[in-house]
C-alpha cells in the first residue's frame, strides 16, 4: 500500500512569496514504513518510521531541513516535474484527510 501526501512551504523571496507543494510517498517496508520525497531523494530526502504516522512526521522534518539548507546555500528549489512539485504565487493551506 503506497500513500502519497504533500508538504507545503511558503518561501519569501526578494520580490514575492511562493508556496511550494512537494509530493512524498509513504509505504510499508517489512517491519517499518519507508518515506521519501521523489524530487529530493537524491539529496537525502528519505527516511523511515515504525508507524506510518512516524514516517510521515520524519519525512516532513527531512524535507523542511533540505529546503532550509538549499535556501541558506542560495540554491534553487526544485520546480519540476509538476507531478512532484507544484508552485503557487499565493499562500495556500493544506489539509490531509
């Protein structure tokens, strides 16, 4: 069973605030759950947890740390493919039900 959820981040730039929505995947893996963000997986965007909720909490923290580090280093945030990253020019609120 694969579960797809998203993380949403508002990034304040010099000219405008942009909202980034990153897709993450949480799936069972033997006796634990594996979670990853496909667009960030090559730079450490993966983790695990003993429960689905723990894995989801952990991947949210991992994605936040990677995004913060990219911003601090002046690196561009991933903007493609659209299936993995959606960018909005206005603030958004996400609710996972």
